[in-house]
C-alpha cells in the first residue's frame, strides 16, 4: 500500500458510469473517489471519506498507480479536494 507524506492523500478512483439512455461523448477523467490513506499533515479529510476533486482545465494530472487487482489509486494534495460528500 502507498504511504503518503506531508499533505498528500491517496484516493481510490471511482469510474463514471456511462448512461444507457443518453449517448455521452466525454473525455473527462474521473473526479470521484474514496480516501484510502493520508499523510501526517492532512487535517480536512479522513480515510474512508468520499471526495470530489478537480480535473478540469487548469488542473494538473495526478500520478496514477494501478494495483495488481486493477484498482486505480491517485496521489494528490489535500488542497486538490473540492469537497467531501457527507451521507
């Protein structure tokens, strides 16, 4: 497992599901995921929370790691999280 440093977090990316009714053509990358690890200086998010993060124009692409089982993990700064979805 990845152990982030400083203010970095590791997010398990969740793929967007395409609509069966509407034909959507989009090259937009995923922007939703679950926090699986946090660095020691992270204050705003906790492991297990569902977060949305920016991927639009002007955002950097995040380093992506793929586990042996096919799961994708992104490493980003805490400041890249737009909001935490509370249930």
